[in-house]
């Protein structure tokens, strides 16, 4: 399973950076984000479901960054894309962003 980590490119000029989903759900614009890392999750981990993968990636990109990772620690308002679906990191858990 392929994944991408997306973070807001211009934190100073984005009024919803680090905000809870309920507060900013109508403001989220994928054009505000840039991909800071791409990788693959093992088939074994992917078989445990997207929620498991998202939590695993959250832990990995907060505690044990890969050497080639140049982004910030994963946090509220960051997005993880799993096989083309985007998931917003909320204060507690993840929210799938629906395509419009």
C-alpha cells in the first residue's frame, strides 16, 4: 500500500493549521498542502486496515523518523494519503476527506 504525507506549505498564512477538523472542515484545501514524504506500507500491515496503518504512521513519523524524512512531526491538520484517499489528522484519530 502506497502512502503520502502531506503538510501545509505556508503555516503562517493558513488559518486552519493545527486546528481540529470540526473547526476547519469547510476551509481545508488540498492546494495548501505539499507532499513531504512518500513510501509504502507492507502488505502485512495494510491487511490490518487503514486505521491501523494511520496510527502506525503517526507513531513512526513522531518517534522514529526515517533518515530521509524532511517534514515536521506528524500533527493535527496534516494529511496522510493511502491509496488515493486522504485522511486528516484530528486531535483524536483520523477523518477521511471526501472528494467533492
